[in-house]
C-alpha cells in the first residue's frame, strides 16, 4: 500500500563504493590526479549519438529562425508588439532547449572518472557533521556518529559533532559515542547577521568550527547528519589530496529510505547531475561541492574566507574556490568527483519536504546567477566559466521558459495573435525528431548511473517527470531571486520529523492550474486557440494537477492501520559491508 513503511532488500553499497576502480599504490614524483573515460567500450557510438542529438536540435532551431516572418507594421500597435513578443519568446524558448541539449552533449563527451590512489597516512583528518536540536532527531545523528567512528584512517582521525543548540542531551550522546562536541551558541562573533559566521546556517556552523579547531587538521570529511558513512569513506576520498591543487573531493548523494515513491523519484531525478554532469566537471577539475558528503582541504577553504554565505553554500563555495589560485603552485584550485557511493542518507519523503528542497536548491542557484556569477566569471577562465554557466542554467532557464510560454498563451488566447507562422507538419516533424534524439541521448547515458537502487537499464523517466512537475517551484524561486526577496536557510526535516502533506503544499501548482484553466475557458469563448496553441495551456494544466492528484490517491489508499505503522516505524538505513 502507498505510504506503508517497509524495509527493502539492502543493496550492495560496498560494491558500489568501488565504482572508480581499485586504488593504485603510493604515486612517485609530482602527482596529479589521473582520469579515465567512461566510454572505453563504445566511444564512437557515444560520440555519434551526442553529435546527432546536437545536429537535430540545432537544425530545428535554425529552421525556426529562418522561417520567421516579421508582422506587418500597419497592424495595430498593441497587436504588432504582441506578435513581435510571441516570435521572440518562441525563439528564446527553443534557444533554452538548445542550451540544455548542448549541456547534455558536452557532458556525454567529457565525462571522466578519477583513478583512486592510497591516501597519505600523515593527513590529519576531522570528521564533521551537525545537529540542530529539536529539528533533527538525536537517534539519527547518533547512528551517523557511530558509523563515523568505524571509518578507517591510519593517521590522526577525530569525530566531531557541531551542535547549534549546545544541548545537554546531545553532549551526553557524544560522550556515549566517543565523539568530540562543539557549539558556537552564545559566542557573538560566531553568530552574525550575515557573512561567513551567519547565525542559524550550516556554513556559519562549519566556519565557526574551522575558526576554533581548523588549524589542528589538514582535511575535514563531512556528511549531512542523516547520512551514514561507509567504513572506507576516508580510504576512497583522501588519496586525491596527494595532488597539491585539489581543494575538495565529493561523492554522489544516495537515498537509503527507498520505500517511498517520492524518495525514489527524487533520487532518479538526480541521476543526470551525479552520474554525468559531475563526472564531466572532472575534465576541467571543477566538479561542484556537494554538502551531503565530501572531503575538504582546510587551508584551501580558509584562503577564500571559508564556506560562502548562501542558502546553497556548496555551489557558492565551489565558484569562489575554483576562481582562486593555490598560492603554493600558482595554479587554480581543483576538485575531484568520484562515483563511489560512500554515504547513504535520507531523501525527502513527502511532497512538502521535496518542494522545500527544490525551492532551496533553485533559489540558491538563481541568486548566484543573478548576483554573483558575473563578478567571478573572468577569474574562472573561459572554459570553466562556460561549464558553470551551463551547469547553473537549468533552474533559471526552466523558469523563464515557463513564464514566456504562459505569456505567449495569453497573447494568443486573449488577443488572437498568432506569433510564429510555420508549416505545422514540418514543425512537428523536426520538433519530434529533435526531442527523440535528446531523450535517446539521456537513455544512452543511463548506463553510467551510480545509484545502487535503480535496476541496470532502467529508463529514469520518473526522474524526468519529477523535474517537469517542479517547474512552478522553479518559477517562484526565480522571481524571488530577481526581486531580491530575502531567503533564510531552512533545515530540511529528517527521519520522523518529515513534514506532512496538506492541500496547501500544492498551492503554487494549484494557482497555476487555475490560471491555465481560465485560459482554456477564454480560448473556448473567443475561439482563438488555433492549431496546436491550445496544447500548451492544456498540458501545463495537467502538469500542475498531477502532484496534488498523486497525493490525493496516496491519501485515499492509506488506511488508518497504515498510518499508525508509519507513525511508529522509524526510517531505516541499513548498510552491508
């Protein structure tokens, strides 16, 4: 039954923790991280599929531009302006789609895995995780700390818990586990209104610990408090620090509470980022920092003033770190992404928490794009700046495409403006061909999936659908970023603290659904919905109603007995090593 808490068979996490291959011995001489391609078996086929996907999409875009005819200037001023706007909007929407295809094609051709090496035994390592008492269950964090105590590292290795509340119960738990306890509570210089020590933020908590204890260690490894690290966590991450220019190393984000449909879809949605885009970042040494599990060179982080002040501090920190240079070598700082699954966490298990997560990620990305990226693009260099521009483009371009599509629908339905006039049969043929090759390239790359939970050869279509369903959330985030509305850091509820879903959870989707429903009624009254122009509002209406419809079906299928089981059974993450 939907919603019932069931412990699924435990995947082979240990096997997936060696996806990058066996570690090489201690390197000799001037070591630099070595990389190897993913497509060693079928590189020619991979290149051809990527080239064809780009060719079909660019051909469609070129044909569309060549087919555009400007409206007669003798038209009424309002109609002329609306027609020009619709033509420009249509061209921009297709340009955005071309950008997404270019991103996918380049990632396909550039994806590389690092060759692991044995870590330096002399590295002084601190394991860090955090807790916000009252919002994150102590039992969940204790499980994470106990797993951290089992991590293997032959040199100095200490486990730390960064406690935002300086809670006595948390202190007692740390003593019971054998972990060190740190809290910045009550220290004014570590609880500022903004900046690196901003109060009630993850980056402020970490930066405070670095300010107090960072000098005692060379590297810190960290996970979110709901992530359980594997025993070989350090063994698989720390070897890359033999390269003096490596500032941080990251691994993929994997959800262990896989008994929930939203969690399953959410992990599938992340496939493209963790299985392809991050690996493509290895080509230039610039994979993005991900806060869920990572290893960071403390001296490199200190050189840029610590973790950056942003609701997505990992992306902002990535840009700042990669724009800076290592003073010891004069070269840009680099990062490494390994496909090894080294920690298993909890994903959002309700629509409320999932939308909150997506809003935070998209809002933080939009803020960086709007306010910060242009200032440091020149310091990144052309190739690195282009990579980050394409990486960050998804959220704002999705929002802009949605808004432009809604505006063109209004112009057509209300004013009767037709916009771009092209043969519909030719348009449909070229559009479908381009879309099929784009989807085909996506499916082809699925063989590189790093998730232990998805079957080999699975399509990942549920993840693609979920990305589409989030478009209204991305629109809200984008508008807030453009309008410079204030945003605070929100702790994503975990474990038994997961937020329940209500009808208000879907208020953004329902507002847009009402908008498109009104458009369809107006179209029926005015008779302005010519050709395929009715399709856009109809599809978006269905899209907006899908999440509340799924929730309603889940609620109807959940018996009182199931609800009691849900409340009593804790979320489980089991790791077999």
